[in-house]
């Protein structure tokens, strides 16, 4: 995939600020264990090489990649598991742009960022995303 040209943004004062993706392009950060394959804990790394991908996850992620979206796997696996993880992703045909290791363990994530963040909790079925209105926590005005 060719590199994606980011849109230059400016603040109200005219200063250059962090760029944004082109309209319609999404940055997918996807967990591995329990999301695209069985839930393999770091304490059992031998299972990381033998677990099988969830077919629906592989199919959807391939589609997102083909549509030009950015795919980054974001995992709680530690750096010493990088090679087995990269090998597993390649062997099973997962297309991706990046792999971030050492995500904090334990869940209950609260992502605070100056860019738009949309969180989707995986509940056992990997499909294309649909829009729904849900209650969220936000900073006070």
C-alpha cells in the first residue's frame, strides 16, 4: 500500500498542528488475543504460535486493508513476543501497517487524545462496524 498523505491542519491562530488522515480513511488499532484469535496470556507464549485466527476477523481486516484503511495491531504481548507475533500474523495472512507491543494489561482503557477516538468492544463476533448511539464519558465543557 502506498503511503497515505496526511492533511495539514492549523489552529485558530494559524499555527500548524498535528495532521489528520484524509476523509474516509480510518486508523484501526486492533487487539490480538481474545479479539482476532483465542485469548492467549503472556504467561503461555508457546500457544502464540499455534493458536488459530478467528476467520471472521481475518476476512473483515483484509477488507479494511483493501479499502485503504490503516491496520495496526496493538497488543499486551511483550517485546520478547514480537517475532512469534509477526510470524503468526504473516502465516495467517493478516495485512497490517504496524504492530505496537506492551499495551497495558487489565482492560478498562480510557483513551485521552486531542484527535477523534472511537472505541469498539469486541464481544465474540468480528464484523464490519455499524453506527449506534451509546452513552459515553466526556470532559466537562
